[in-house]
C-alpha cells in the first residue's frame, strides 16, 4: 500500500518541479567542481522555481529565486573576470569572524522584519520562510565571491528549506534539499582542499 501511495505521489509531481530539481542538482554539481557553467544551470533552475514556489504560496522563496536568477548573471561575470585575469581561476577565500558576525546579525534583523510583514499575507511559515530568503541572499553572494564558508551557511539553509518544501506538499523539491545536504559536505571538502593549496590571500 505504501508503494502504491508513493507511486501516486510521484505521478502528482509536476514537470515544473522535475525541471527545477534537475537544474538545481546540475547547478550544485558544477559549483562543487568550480565550473563556471554552474551559473547558466542555476539561472534556468531559478526561473523554473519562481513559478513552482509561488504556486505553493512560499512567496519569500519565490522572490528569492528571482534574486538567484540575477545572481547567476553576477556570478558568471565574477567568475569570468577571475578566469580572464592573469592568475587564471578566481581563488577560494575565507571571511574573518567580524564579517560573519555582521552577516549573521544582519540576516536575523532583516528576516525578523520581513517575517513580521509576511505574517500579514497568506504566506506559510512567514518567519522561517523570511529567514531562509534573507540568509540565501547573503550566501549566494558568498558563492559568487567564492567564500569557503558558504557551504556551512547552505547546510543550515537547505535543512530548513527541506522542511518547508515537505510541509507544503513538494516532495521532490524536499528530496532535492536533502540531497543538497550531502552534496554540501562534498562541496565544502573540495573547496577547503583547494583553499589550503593556495597561497594566503586577503579577503
């Protein structure tokens, strides 16, 4: 009976959700490998996710994916500029503790205000949705700048995103975020290895 229910659930998955998940996985695989083609994949996946999440009334994450789309263009430009420089590929960097404190403090403050505003809309889980939205903005910027600690931020963000997606009846999207958690560990390991192999760099 459980198998039949699972098959029915899979049939209910929309082509839009399948496309968003496929390009989301492709983006992360390429990002782990520091392949610049991650940004076109991310752009397509983000645009598909905008419509999917809006239908699920996760408005914050829907708007967030519009930002992801814009950041895909920015990330492409940043990595392309690094590739065209004399040193070749842009290096992996780290942030000092003060930068992380500012990022975390600012994220909490802005997401609290956004969550309060979203609580007056039909949005589901407004404060959690708001935090995921704001934290993802900061973390996507970190990816574009190749900041190593972005993987730690993403681990927390995608854990909460998995919960939100499952709660809103998006099983494939929730499974994508669970897969992300595994891939994030791999991404951190690979970026950390490359960072240790580089000469010391200022932020």
